[in-house]
């Protein structure tokens, strides 16, 4: 006798219900990206470093030095000046929202969800968890997309820079490979955070280093390999304050950047390139179990992070007055963004940090509910000089 399928037992099929493999508050999320920068850049920040009030965001920066130092002879007349040095950067709040939505029938008609003690004893996934999961995935994806938005063109400049705009700044506003335009992303960016680029270009710009993508290990010895440019970038963006005995000079300079507060961000191809170069150059020194040999490379203690959004971000010159991905760019190859998060960070309004508002029932809908989540904030940069990019060339 060959037997029959279990489904042929009709009484069992009719009177049995499903049992999910995991609990009611777990749904496997397979739409998430491999990595997210949005959370990484805020890691370790205190509430005071993330949250604030006021009608706009401001900071005072020192961008242009005026020397009053001089030597003199005894008895000579001395000319005294009163230099004015402080520059104010300013940016506006931007307003973002997401929401959950549902029809009450989704809850009330979910089997056993509204039954009494004699109802079916079948376990189902919690509908509230499902709705919240979708909303949170949508919100984080949206914030991540904002981080890498292309800021080129007059309309994007107005949306990000002008008081009447609605788009937050993106990271490429502050860190990019375009060496012209006095540090602006393109010719439209005559100001950044209302600081005039032409006036302060020397110090209101990020550092740039170009590596030889055709010879990233620098086999020809001309010191333009990838690790050579990593070294150059580290030197040029690492500032050590002077220390004098019995002096108060130290607090007049910025503290030395902490490696724990920095990241090198790159695409999947960029991370694969670093891992490959590590293996090629260090096979005799390290083994495959070492963290930096494979999936967790670092440079001088700074983690090299793969950012999924950079695989498809159209941020680079396509040779035809437009922008394309790193693979199709005029200078094709991975980019490496050096970020110091102490000076580059999201700021949120204290009252609107992922605030869940009261659920609402639209007046023209019966049994339909909306639960908004509101965010007020903007991406701020207080030192562009401490940010950098390594980009490919030949």
C-alpha cells in the first residue's frame, strides 16, 4: 500500500490550524540593505550631541587666520589691530514623516485575535508588529537615501541651502571629489551652510587624494597606490593641537580626532578591493582568521565600512555634464569617504525625534487609521577640513 498524503485526512485538515516557526512578534526581514550608515554615524553620541531646540541651527567657526604676531625693537611704535575672525554657519530645520496605516478589519478579522477564551488556540503573527516593521524599514531606508542624495543643480541647491527648501543636506554636499567651484559641489553651490565658498575655500572644503586604480598596490613605486593615498589622507586630516607647559593654549585648538569616532565608507567593490590588497600584500604576515584580512578591514584603527547605497549612487562625473555610478564614471572605480563624525552629524529637534503622533481616522474613511511618525532635523557639518575622499585615477 502506497499510502495517502496527510491533507487527505479531511477532519484533521478542517480542525487544525497553522503554527509558525517563530513567535508572534518576529517576521524575517529580507528587504533590509546589507549595511546602514545612518545609525553608525550617531553611535556613541549623547542626547546633547544629537538633540536641540531653537528656530534654526547655528555654529561659529574660525576659517581665516589674521596674524598679529610680530617682532619689534625696543622703543619702536607698534601698530595694533582688532581682527574680526568669527564666521557663522547656519542651516534650517527640515521636516520628515512616515506613517503606519491599517484598516480595523485587518485586526478584527484576524483569526482568534478577537475571540474569547473558547476561541481558536492558534498562534498568528501580531498585526501591530507587522505594521511597525514596515514603517521602520521605510523610515530608515528613507533617511539612508537622504544621506547620499545628489546635490547637483540649481534646484537641489535651493532645496538644501535656501530657507524655503525642504530637503536636508546630504553627505556629498560636504565631501566630494569635485576640485573646482571653490569647494562647492558644482557651480551652483556658491555657499554651503550659508558660508561663502569663494571667501573661505582654503579651509571650507574637504581634502582630496587620487589613487591609481590601475596599480592600487603601487608596484611601480610612484607612491600613488591606494594605501599611499590612505596614508596621505590620514596625515592631512589629522590635526594635533600644540601643548605648552603652564599654558592655556590647549583649549583654543580642536582635540585630536578619535579613531573610534571616524569611518571610511565605500561601496561593495571598494571593500572587496581593500580585502584583496590586504591578502595580496600580507599573506606572509597574517592569517585568514585576522579581522582585517577578510570581512572587517580597517586603516590605522579606522573601520572600513561597506555602504550599500554607494553601489548605485549617481554622484560622479559621467563625462557628459551629468552624474553616474562609480562603475560608469569617467574615473571608474571605488571611492573611499573619510568621515570624522565629531564634526559631521545629524541634529534633531528635541520634541520631534522620531515622534509618534496620535493615530488619526481620516474624516472621509470609516475604520481606516493613520499613525504618523514625525522627524525634524538636518545633517550638519562644522569642519569640512577634517573630511576627505580618496577617488580613482590613473
